[in-house]
């Protein structure tokens, strides 16, 4: 018996939450009295042995043409095969954009229970029980599963990565090669040089108060001076003012940056569900009664079209 963790990477680099996932796996393995093994899939430019510093004993690397692009079914089949070969009855996956697509496919291919929306380390090893977030994080429940195999899909930023100073061996594996053919996907243009939203430490977000897509220049300029990613409210992406990948909230991405600046966003409960865990929230809104101010650490009551350019100028002066 062992615990397997999928060590997610993007364009050859580990993701922000990869070491959190490793820590989650190491602590779960320790509760279960077993070892934690990492699995990297696809081309990797970083040293996978770093996972040892987060409590993993071994890291397996799976490379090949089939894994150059993320495909939930291909990755799921490969992880299921590696899990069987390593006698892993618990597989840890972070609920990132790809992780959320991967976990259900993996659960079917591995014939394992899927424990989703997990927000803390397991409560109990036997029977295995985990704490889950419900109602957009407003409440919790404890889910107990007596399934022989399980996939734990845990919400990023739920625990802090913990360096242990250990080391991990790194081995190649060929499990899962070619068991499922990837589905051909159309390449889409990505805006180069932009910070991916889930990775961003700072996020500038715009809402319907910005009136139209032509006004996003000032949001991007502020994001640039602050080295920040950009986000938006749901109506903004529904109206195609911004791409859906920027939509945050209950039905969009949940983020937890150090700084979240909300410009012209009212602060509806569905929006707050995805951003209220941010460390510092700054709200810029012309309506002093906007509900977002109740969740803000700092608030500016004013017209975004005056406040944002001035703020950008001041930050530029400060940085000069
Ligand atoms: P509005 O509510 O129209 O607010 C615009 C704000 O801009 C106002 O507060 C106004 O005072 C301010 N403003 C206007 N002009 C200016 C100016 N010149 N300067 C400064 N401020 C100005 N929403 C999400 O965002 N994410 C979700 O995931 C999401 N999921 C949903 C799921 C469900 C099932 C439902 C029913 C709704 C969901 N919504 C979600 C929608 C949500 O309820 C709100 O309608 C939405 O968040 C409002 O977006 P907004 O704040 O940009 O727009």
C-alpha cells in the first residue's frame, strides 16, 4: 500500500501548488503508515528530486509524445496504471483547472472513489474520512469512505507546503504509454508573458462597472506595474469582454492571492466565493454601499476611471 501524488507541471515547470500536494501526500501517507510517491507526467525542466524536500520517498517520471499535451483520459489512464503498479490505494490530485478534469477520469479508470472538494488533511485513516467544503465554502461536511481505493481531489491553498529536508530518488516509468490515444485538440493562441491566474500572487480584477472591453487597458496597466494577473466577474466574461479563463467566483476559478484588487465589482456572494480567501482585498467602487466593501481590507470610494490611472502613476513613481 502507498500514497501516489500527481505532481502537476505546466510548460516544464512545477506549479505553485505542487509542493502543497506533495506535503498533503506525505502527511496522508504518514497517517496511513506508508510511503508517499510522486508522479510527474510530460516534459519537465526542473529537478524532480526536490519533491523529497516535501516528504516524498520516490518520484516517477513519465514522458513520451502522448503526454506532451494534457489530456484527462490519457493522463488518467497512466496514473491509474502507475497507481496499480505501486500498490497505491490513495491518489492525491490538486483541484486545479486540469486536476478537476483529471480526477473524475482517473476515478473511473482506477475504479476508485472520488473524494472531491477536500479542504484539509484527512480527519481519520480508518475509516478514511475527509473534510469537504460545501455551499461555496460557507460550510463543511465530513465524508467517510470505505472504498478500497480513493482519489482525493483537494482544493489548492488548503494547507501550507512543509519542507522536511528529505531527499527522493527519481526513476523513469513507462506505465500507461499508449493505453489511450489522445484526442486531437485545436491550438489556441495564448497571450504570452501574462501571469496565469491561479499562479498569480497579485490579481487585478474588473467588473461590469468598467462599462466595456475597451476600458481594460487601465486594468492591464495596473496589473503590469504590480506584476499581477488579471481577472473579472462572471457577467464580464459572459459578455465576452474578457476570456472565460479570467472569470473568478463560485462558477469560475477560486483564487487565493496575497493581493486582490476589485475594480467596479459589486461583491455578490457568488463572486466572493472565489476570492474572499485572498490575503488582502482592495475594493475600488463608486457606490459606498457596494457589498464588496464589507469584505475589503482597504476600500476606495471613487470613480474607477479616475482612481485606477492615478494609482498606477503613483506606483510607477514609487518604483522609479
Ligand atoms: P454589477 O453587479 O453590475 O456591479 C458593478 C459594480 O460596479 C457596482 O457595484 C457599481 O457601483 C460599480 N461601478 C459602476 N461604475 C463604476 C465606476 N465608474 N467606478 C467604480 N465602480 C463603478 N459572479 C461572479 O463574479 N463569479 C461567479 O462565479 C458567479 N457565479 C454565479 C453563479 C450563480 C448560480 C449566479 C446566480 C450568479 C453568479 N454570479 C457570479 C453573478 C453574481 O451574482 C453577480 O451578478 C456578478 O458578480 C456581478 O458582477 P459585477 O460586480 O461585475 O457587476
